[in-house]
């Protein structure tokens, strides 16, 4: 079985408590479905996570993404960005 741990290489969502310098410092993120939203996003005045951590995707509940296999992400890396007032996985690519 392929070993995958897709890193969250960049997150533009600077309003999230886990974000510092466009980097996610959560241990992992979950991406919700059916829309490719970062479920770990939290808007709070308190900082969250740890600067020594680089995040990766845990579960992804977006079955119509071509990188989704058994609710795990098989992309090498992902980017996250703003979509309105919430955060979206920008690496999402619809299955053909
Ligand atoms: S929005 Fe998601 S990917 Fe971005 S910093 Fe917050 S938890 Fe991490
Ligand atoms: S690239 Fe696709 S499978 Fe991976 S986290 Fe984003 S939406 Fe989910």
C-alpha cells in the first residue's frame, strides 16, 4: 500500500489560529465534504498548534476529488486558501 502523508505546504488563511507565516502548525488537518473545506480551521484570538510542527492531511471526505482514495489524500502535497470566509483545499481536482 502506498505510504502517503500529504504535507500542507502553504496555507494563505492567516485568520486561522493554526496559521503562522502562511504555514499550518496543526498536527494534521481534516478536509470536509462534499465541499473541500478545511474542517480544522478555527478563527480565534488564541494561537493554536506548535511552530515545530508541519501539518499534513489526515482524513479527506471529498470523494469526488481525483486524489481521494478511501477517504485518504494521495496528493504529494496540498495548498489551502481562502474561499469566502472559510478555508478550502486548493489542490482539489474533480474526478473525470
Ligand atoms: S485553515 Fe486549515 S490548513 Fe490553514 S492553518 Fe488553519 S487548520 Fe491549517
Ligand atoms: S487534494 Fe483532494 S483528496 Fe487531497 S485533501 Fe484536497 S480535496 Fe482532499
